[in-house]
C-alpha cells in the first residue's frame, strides 16, 4: 500500500507532500515491488558471473558489491523510517477520527435516551386517551340507556292514560 494513501483513506489531514517526499514514496513502492526483486537478483548474479568469468577480480567485485549493498541498506533503513513516520502520522489522524466518532456515539446515546423518554410519555398519553375514550363510550351508552328508559316510561304513562280514559 502506498504510504500516503493510508492517511487519505482514513480522512487524516496529511501535510502536503514535498516533491522530495513524493519521490521517496515512489522509491519505497518500487523497492518493495517484484521488479525490484528481479533487478537486484540479476545484478547480484551478474556481479558473481563477471568474477567467475574472470572479467573482474574476485576481491574487487566483493569490495564493490559489499559497498553497494551497505549503501543500499542505509538508504533502505531511511526509507523504512520514512514509511514508519508517515504511518504514525496516519494513525494519529485515525485516532482523532475514532475520538470524534466516540463523541458522536455518546451524543447519539443521549438522543436515544431522550427519544426513549418521549416514547414512554407518548405511551402514557395513549393510555390516558384510551381510558378517556372508554369513559366517553360508557357515558354515551348510559345516556342511550337512559333515553331508552325515558322513552319506555313515557310509553307506559301514555298507555296508563289511555286505560284511564276508557
């Protein structure tokens, strides 16, 4: 993975890369590639082949090869530290993102608690409305029964009056 991509993936604000840093990152990517492995292998085989074919003296080839390998190791160590520093900066950005997300989650938890209380209040209101509706239904039925009884009593009184008249 390209070292600067990690910071971008996690939304970290990486400092603008200088042209030198950009080139170093490209070299880091190349050094870790199969092409680099193949090139190094060919170079080492060629160095030993030159010496075995007696085109270059054995001691001279080992001296040059050892020097080149030592310098390359120094630069690889620098590249590794560069990558570590970039990853550390990226992780700081991720850490800040995680902290921000934790704050957001806590706020959401508080909102959920508030919503839970609102739902409980609404449930209580619904229960009260239901009770009120039941009470209204009971009163309406009582009024209907009272009206029916009043009508029956009037009918009985009317029948009694008609019987008296006869």
